[in-house]
């Protein structure tokens, strides 16, 4: 079966086609980074309007690249949540309209399930069960995954997520939007050991996270530097960026290793935009060697939000027998707030 998938939960419009047996056939993505950059973050109304402009041209592009027509599509998948309500409605409306007019099943997909299963698009792909570290936007969670749709929450952030800590620190340092990648680039020029920053909940004994205090600590150190010299130098900014990245990575790695030890599992899947961070990948590789465990990441091009992960998650649910393929009703809803384990 060929599944057409749509992702429109925030500031990327993604469309893809996946074959349940042959895998990913084609995908296309439009990022709204340039549009939101002037505002220092995502403007929901602008995001929704841009999804409307992009989704049909991207659909035609993807079908053309795969050499397919809509007549060959067997099901349509879309991100139903979590995300921005207006943005979600764009993808859901288009997906449901196509499904209804062609009497196809429409499959609502959880955004984080798409991220969680995306490393299975890579080679090698992990077998079930595994531990998943989900670090996407406002989400930082550790999950035990025993199969498609079988997710147990082990720990999550109590306030800011890792991605938010990256973005907010980048804004403090004047790095603009999106902050995470910019901070990671600046960190390459700095020394993480020159500035001491806290590692929130590093020794808490549980698998939960907390990153809001880290942002406050960075702000305090920045003000101390400015008070001492009148202005912060480029070298000091680089050191702050490096220290911030190191603190976030230390906590993510420590909690991930703890989850593996507590469960006895030896496979770790890292999914979401922060999973593209090279220091995180290096530190995890080092820590996992001691446990004789292995990490699995999605391809770098699929770390951010994308349609491929949505179409693929739908394909996995179809293969697992979790989707009713006999229905193609016109009604739908989106869920801006939707716990993955619910």
C-alpha cells in the first residue's frame, strides 16, 4: 500500500509517500525559518497561512518525484497533534479532503510517534524493544518502546525542554532564530570548561528533566561578565554557548544511560531536532560503549519535522494491524495537546 503523509504541526510543511513494503519513495519539505526569523520565533497565524500556500505544490512535487498519481494512493496520513492548532488544521483538512473525495482511509498520527519511529527509516534499524530519547521542540521524554503503539513514559521534562533551553540561551546571546543550531555552531569556538553551569536533576535518582534553571544561570553569568568588563566579548559568548551545550548534553546522556541500566535494554533511539546535535551523538556513543549498547538516529535530513516520519508511522501502524482501513469519514479533529502515552 502507498501512503501519502502530511506534516504541518509548527513551522515546516512536509509531504511524503511511503510504501508499506518498499519504504520511503519520496518526500519534500518547506521550512518557514526565514519568514519567522524577524520575529525571533514562530508566529502561529503566519505559520498556518504559509502551510496553506505550500501544501498542494509540495504534494504535486512529491507525487511527481515518485512517479505516482493520487489514483495509486491507498491511504492518507496526517499529523493530528500535538502542535499549533491552526497549523495542524491545514494538514488535517487537506488530508481528510483527499481521503473523502477518493474514498480512502485517513490515518491521524501523533507527531511524537512520527519522530520516535523515524530512526527505523535508517539502516541499520533497531529491533523492538528499545529506549527512546525524544528531544523535539517543547518535548524532552524518555520512553520504553515495546512495539508500534506500545509506549511507556519513563521520564519527561518538568518545565523547559532541551530544545527550549537551546533556543532561549541562543536568544540571550543574541544569536537569533532558530537558536539551537546557531548555539551549537558558536559552541564549536568556545571552551565548555571555562564557565561552570548547573546540570539540573543530574543526580535526582529519577528519569525526569528540568532545564529552566539552566537558562537563568546563563543569564546570571552573562550579566556578571558584562558588569566586570562593560560588555561581553565574542570569546566569552562562545564559552557560554559551549558551557550551555555541555550542560544540556551531560543531562541527556546521563538520563539515557540510566534508563538503559534500569530496564536492561541495550538499544537507544534518539529522535527529534536536538538529535542532530553532534556533541550529543559523540557523548552518547562514548557512554554506550561502556554498556555494550547501541544508539540509533534518524537520517540527519529527517531529524526536523517532516512528512516522511508521518507517512512511515502510518505504514507501521497499518502493518501492526492498528488502523481500520475500512473507514473514510469526513469528520476529524486535531489535538494541540496530546500525550504520547495516552
